[in-house]
C-alpha cells in the first residue's frame, strides 16, 4: 500500500507543474479516486490537493530565491493557473507576499 502511495507522491513531485487532478493520477496508477484519496491522506498526513499545493509553493520559494523571474512567471511555472491566487495562497502560508519573501530572504 505505502509503496504505491510513495510512487504517487514521487510522480506529483516530478510533475507538480502539470494540471494534476485526483482523477488523472488515480487513473494513471489504476486506483479508484476514493482509495487513492484515503490512502494518500493516511500515508502522508496531507490531502491530495493539499500535497500538490505544498510541493508547488515549495518550488516557488526556491525560484523566488534562486532566479530573477517575475512572480507571475514563477506562479505559472509552478502549476498555478492564476497569479493572484498564487500570491494570496503564498501570503496565507508564509504571512508575507512572494515579493516580500524574496526581498527578506536575500
């Protein structure tokens, strides 16, 4: 059980910028959506969508610190379809905007 969830987590980590849905990933690994959702939460402590968002935000942090790319470009590169949603979510997670994060960390 945990081996397949580890494979799913690895797949998400490698494809976080893609348009990933529970349905798509469940089909890819020949699992039912409900089974994947339940097992993923049990094994990782994160909901499926929550895990994807965490991976995307973490990669965005790296890009904010390691590149001079615009925040909008980073948002899209990390799989967010809406840069305003990304900025709001980032601020919710870190308590500061992506721009403030970049400025304060450098």
